[in-house]
C-alpha cells in the first residue's frame, strides 16, 4: 500500500481528496479472496471521471463477483503528477492504493478523442510499456478499452491489447472469466488474446495487418490466423434485467455531476445524421417505469444524494414518460430530492405535470435546433420545427423563465452563408415572440444565448464521408455570425476556436498511422488536450508533420463510398449501405421519419431478428 | 425533538476531507442511514446540521463535534449505529449525548504536532531551533480573517503544553484559542517557525508535519463534549 508514501505529499496539492479514495460506496476487498484485479481508468480528472455513469455501472458489475475486484483510477492533475514523478509514486488505484502495474486488467473508457494523450501519460505513470508489442508474453496486465470512441480505435490500436465494442456489462465479465481460466493454466498474452478475439464484441487489433494505397487510403485489412474478418459490437441481452448499480461511490470532493443518475432508455429513435451516439447505441430500448422508479429510489436511498437525474439520449422519447415522471415525483417530493431533467422536451407534457416539475426545480431552458434554417435542419434530419421551438419557449416564458440557451453547429454539409445568418434570425424571432406576449414575466428581460459549435464528422454516421470545414471556412462563418448579431441586443453568440474540433475530426476518423503521431504529441508535452488551458495545437501540427501526415487528409477530405474506412471491419449493427442512403437523402434535403413512425431498415433488425417496436393495433388505423 | 451532540473521529484517508465536503458527506450519511433528522423550515428545507468548530484539512481528530436534532422515534444510540454503518471506516461517530454546553462556551483547543526531521537536520538541532524560536518575546504573524488581515502575537496566544524530542523529530502539544470569536490555527505557529528558520537558521529544515486535534475545551479547561 502506498498510503505512507503518498500521505506526506498530499497536503501540497490542490483538492487532495481526489487522490486518496475511502469514499462511501467504494468497494474494499481482501486481496486473498480476489483472483482478477481490474483497474478501471478514466483518462481525465477525478471530478470529470467520477461523473461518468458507465464507470459506475461496470464498477458495480465487476465487483458483484466476489473473486474479481474493480478499482478506480483517474488522471492526476498536473500539480500532483509532478509530485508523483518527483517522488517515484507509480499510478495507483484509489481503493487499495496499490500500483496498477500489478493488476490483471488496465481498462480505459474512451469518451472523447482528446483524452488519448492522457491515456499514454497514465500508462507511463503506471510504468507499463506504452506499445502493445513491447509488453512481452506475460499475460498481465492486459491493457484494454471500451466506450464510444472504441468504434474507431485505429488511431490508438498500437497501445491496446484489446477493445470492447458496444455495451460492456456482459462481455467484460466473459473476458475476465476467460482470463481467469487461462492465467491459471499458464497461458501467454498472445494465447489469451487469440482466444479472447473469439468472443463477440472483442477486437484485438494486433491480429490484423493494414496496408495502404499510395494516396494514403487503406488498401486492405487482413486478419491473422483465425481472427474474424469483422468484429460485431455487443448489446446486453435484456435491458430491464441488466445489473444496475444500487449504490455509487459518493465523492467527498465536489464533482461535475454530483447526483444520483438512473438510466431510462438506451439508443435513440431520431436518426439525426450528425449524431454518432444516435447510431452507435441502437437498437432503442426503454426500461419499464416501475423498474426505473424502483432503481432510482434504491439509488437515492443508498447514496443519500439530494438530487436525481435521468440519463438517456432523449428522455421524452420514452413511451410512458408521464407514468414514469409521476412515479418519480411521488418519492422525490416526499424525500426532498431535486429531480433534474436533461435532454427533455417539455412541449408534449400536460400542464399538470409541468406544474409539478416546476415546483421541484426551475433550471434554465435549453433547446438544440442545431441549424438555423429549416432546409439545413432537414439536411441533418433534426426533426424539430420552428413551431415546436416557439411553443416550448412560450410555455417556459409563461412559466416565468426569461433566458433560453440555443445550441447550433456550423460547418454542416451543404451549409451556406444564408444558413449562418438564419441562426440569428431564428433567435430574433424568439425575442420577438417574448415581446409579443402579454403574460410575459414582469420585471425580467429576455436573453437568448446561442452557442455555435464546429461540426465534427464522425464514424458510423451518414456524414462520415464528408469533409470538415477548413479553418478558413470556419473563420469566415464565425466572422459572419459576429457581424450579423450586431444590433441584436437580446442575443449573445458564443463559439470556440476551431482547432480543438479539427484535432477531434482527425482522431475520430483516423487510421493506425496516427498511433505514432499521438505518441510523439505526448512526448512533446501534449496532455489534457480537451482543456483549453493545456491544448497545444502547434505541437500536434509538428507531430503530424514529423510523421509525414497532414491534418487535411483526415479532417478535410471527402471519402468516396467505396473507400475502405478505418472502421469498416467493425460492425455496429447499422449497415454502411444505410449510411450511404441517408447521406444521399441529406444532400437532397429529404428527411427520414423517426423509428417509431416507420422502420428505416438501418440493419439493426437483421442482427436482433425482431422489430425494434412492436406494431400496436391503434397505430394501424 | 431531541437535540443531539455527536462526537466523531476523522482519521487517515478522511483527514483530507475539507470542512465543506464534510458537511455534505454528513448530510448524505443521514439520508443513507434513514435517521430522522430535523429539517429546517422555509422555502428550501435542508437537514439541520451544525459543526461548532471546523477542523483544518490534513488534521486528524477523535474529538470532532456535530449537532443535529432527532425528529422521530429513534434513540440516539440507534442513530449512531446506523450512521456508522454508512460512514467510511476512517470517519466514525464515537459518542452521542444531549448537548450540555453552548457553542459560545468553546474557548480553546489542544493539538498535537509532530515535525519530522529531514536528512541533514537532527532532532536535537531541530529542538534547539524550536527553543530559540519559542523563546522570543513576540511572535508576530499576519492572520487572515473575515474582515481582512490582522496581526496577532502568537507568543501571547499559544500555550506550549509539551515539547518532546523524538528519535526523528519534534513532538509538540499546543493549546490555542478556539471558538466563534477568536480562533487561531496551530498551523499559523508552524508557519511562523518555518519563516523564522528561513530568516535565522536556513540550514535547519523539517519535513512533514503530522497534526491532530486532541480536545475542544471551555474557558474553565473542561471538555466541551
């Protein structure tokens, strides 16, 4: 245990509670009873990582098995990292305070492309060889990863033994079971990896060779031995019955989302063409309201949290939302628990329910039209109309709100200057509506904040073929926005510098050649790239150039439909042919109805063998 | 409604919990333990919890104090057992009783401070530097308060109860003014010592400081809890 060595150092760093564990809900086990140890690593700071529901789920799932022990690891902030390096403290897990180098699994969750240098830094702090090929034939530690960015793991393939594709609740344990058995039999790392690759949802990158054309595109991906040609993601067998955490590790120090969270549905029916999550997490599945309420109630009781939040891509798409809200409000009101409702459309709620929600908490209203003009909203298949936006704002204004936050993107396919100007026009029409309302809140003045992000084309979306706007194009559009908003006193526009989005675009659709770029960028000092105060775009540009590559090739190049994409050998249930069809419709500004209205034949049912939505009699009329 | 004064220990990993974080942690512990704690009335009801004397980050203690009110059919003893079952092992209640003294009765607190030797400074050298330091007529330090900074004479404020040379360090017991009106953190005296060394004996250094609160006392020297 490193406690004695860490203790003298902690009082010299910011928020030491992040580095010492011991929180209520953290799971302690006796090493003697444990056969497989899993270090669950979140490649960002404690306050970010501790807010992540996926970690809580897998922590609970693994620790339910008495013979396995899952512990938490986060990226130390720069001040503590310096102290650790100066005193030779290796990266350790928060429960046992033991070095993770000696664990069986070192597993990272990949939530965001800009955390890749943090992964290398954590492996380095742990004292584990960064490159998979340098880890030798000892079976431990197996360095693995899962999470949304695992859908294109090629840029970080050099650093990992295996990736988990899709939902981890079941496949993680299957891989640990296999490991447990093979370790006891004295298997080597490569023997284990070859066996693990046979499990559905497990991708072992070292079992594939990639060759390239002269123009830099992929010529072929060749499996070695009996590795499968395509690797399919996993989904859990029954969403209602899946193991959910009955308690969380409740942190002492404040974290980003410090509250109880209950998952209400997985997947999304909407099919917005820019949205990776909407395709990655298909099929759509929802939990029964009684199960949601029971789980939320237990969680609140076991954690003692005074706030409950619901997690989903779109909570209002739950088919029995009124019932669910009713059940939740019944116990949250009684127990003084605040219910916070992100990703919720309020326009289809009954007034009675609206009133109850308002009584619990009135947080600011946010709405994501994503594009300013109806034409462009049709292109991206964001099926919200201006009428819906106005109706929602009207309800909120009548209820006493005066500030609205609107989210947009710029750089969307087919976008013109008119579409950019339309962002301000749309915001102004919300302002005009406010002044047209006789029952608007007295003594307040309306404020519209329009936040405009730079669009990043992502794998497994219809827009995966599209070039990202160049820096010059984005700069032009930002200037246009700035000029257009002048004179609109009630509207504030904000955006970020595009460099972060460019790097995100490069890494999101990158291939294996980026492995050495990421390694070089880290060696040059890149770390916490998602944090603007640490982000060093110039070092990334150098690292690209040093490796004979350009950002433009990855970010600003249109892909033809027959190009082999770096993630084409990974199967996330949705067909490439469907993405092509959707992209064609996008260019023609044609919308696709959501899954409940009509099956889009995206490919999911071919795998699941059943329709996502049972056809109901009343809908047949 | 029964008023309760709980004494709790804060050790090892729990000593890094800041005062604000500790309050939040206790609030949640009451919910987890389903102890019927009295809620304040008003627009935003919250569990009523009162900590008469905050403990600095990094200090251990077996004598921390927290007041609350039981608002339901549960004995203090059961409440303590239920809270301890949901609190981490390094943060545990040790005693519950009806409050006797008022918060304003708190006048002093006793502390144990250990200063570790570093390479190059022996315990004897450290001890004699300390004796020189504490033998000064005045020890002036700037102290931050809610109303800006004030200069305090620590020589007047601090009572040295014990000074002992250890094999590899120096062990002190101090009595400092504490409470709602005057409160002097022993860390301030140690900061003054460090500043004194830098000025007068730069070759003398100490390593880590281990600190613990030993007691919370009233003006007559009796225990607050």
